[in-house]
C-alpha cells in the first residue's frame, strides 16, 4: 500500500511540476493534492519540493484533512515537522510583509504597497492588510489616520477585505479619516462606508465628536453636509421641536454626556461653534432649523455655556450666550403667536 501511495504521489507531483505553479494544488477525486499524497506516503523530499513550489498547506481533502493532519494520521512525524517548519516560515514572511505595508501606508507609498501585496497569494492578503491580532495596526486605518488619499483610494479600489472597526477601541475607519483632518480622505471613506456614521467608539464618541474637538470647520462641514443615502437618514427627536431628518444625531452624548457642541466649546473652537449653530437641516414639519441644542448638561452638570465660562474663553462665551438669548427670544415670540 505504501508503494502504491508513493507511486500516486510521484505521478501527481510530476504532473504538478509539468503544468506550472497554478496547478501545484490540483486535486484528485478524493480532494487530495500532491502534498496530501506525499505527506501520506512519508516522502519528505517530495513534500519539501511541493512546499517550495507553493503548495497550499491549508487545502483539505474530501475527508476534511489538511496535509499536516494526513502526515500525523499516517505516523510520519518527519513529514509533519517539515510542514510545520514551512508554515512557520510563511507566517514570518507574512508578518514582515504586514510591517512593511504599514510603513508604506503611513508614508503614502502606493508602489511599495502594490508590490508587497502582489508578492503573496490572495489567501495571505487579509493577514498582511489587517494583522493577526485585534490590536494589530491595519492598512486602511493607518492610511486614513495619516491622510494618505492615494493609498486609501487604492486599498478601496482593490476589493480587499478590510477591518473597519477596531475591536479594542471600537474606533472606525471613519474616525481615523476624521482624525487626519484631510477632507478628501474623509469624503472618500464616507462615500464607501456611509453607514459607519452611526458608530460610536468605546468612549461613546461619534465621528462628529472627534470632528468638533479637532477644530476643523471643514471636517465638521464635510460630515454634516454629506449627502447620505436615504436608507441611512432617520428622524431624530428633540424636546422643544418636531424631529429632524439626519443620518447624524448631532446631540448624541459620549460616556460623560458631552455633545459635539460641548466638546467644541470646551476646546475654544469658536469657528466650529459658529458653523454648528448656523447649520440648518430639514425638520419633519417642513421647516429648516438648527438641530444643535445649547442646554444639554454633561455628567458633571455643565452646559456648553458653563464650560466656556469655566475655561474663561471669552469669544466662545460671548457667542454661545448670544445664541441662547436669540433662541429664547424666538421661542417667546413663537409662543405668543
């Protein structure tokens, strides 16, 4: 029986080598590749040649066994050791490629990124792009964080399987794009993954929180004025007005009940505050109003006006106070009518 297995392995091995690298993983009716047959037969030399030629150690036969399991079942420990060694070497290469790709993504080196991925089969791309652990850096996050538009565009065009939400922090690639303060990158990510606008991270922060705290009016404007698909638009309740229609709950509080407006006020970003309070969106009664609320208390019992006073930010304090006065005046007139 061993002689028969050796003959079958040798025949399939010769056939594979004769028909180019793409066929090295050709299988017979039982789903066995040349690597399976060589492993079952205990042919260490043939196994090594197949591994060098690119044989897939993860391919399973009709019984559900990979070549390593076939070697163990047949009692060929030397063959199993050779396969394990090959797997470890491949893992090391993939890990090194992952490190190199992160550098290329941070630096915006599209040519190097393309070359790294082209040197590996598709089965390795996920690990190269996203690492092997939840805390690993990922290509799309790194490219977005560093505002590398060309790399982000290439990664999204290539139909790769990307991690979109960090499993530890719950930050999304949209958070990363906001942090770059590159409007083009943010626009591109919004176009590709618009539904991520609803995500908050472990701190309860939405992308709008990050945008407001960054101090970039252009980033806040990009988020609020982006044309989201209709299926993402929802009706969001306000206490003093009818619901407004938006993909973003602009008054959503983080884990300390701080709104995006509060965070902009706490950082003294007057221009961001002015834009937010001038922003108008459609309410369900057909009116265009500003949806941002000025009187939302955080968990420390402070409103945006209070935090501006606490920080002695006179421009912010003056502007927020004026807006509160105007709104209360408008509310009084509407009640009289």
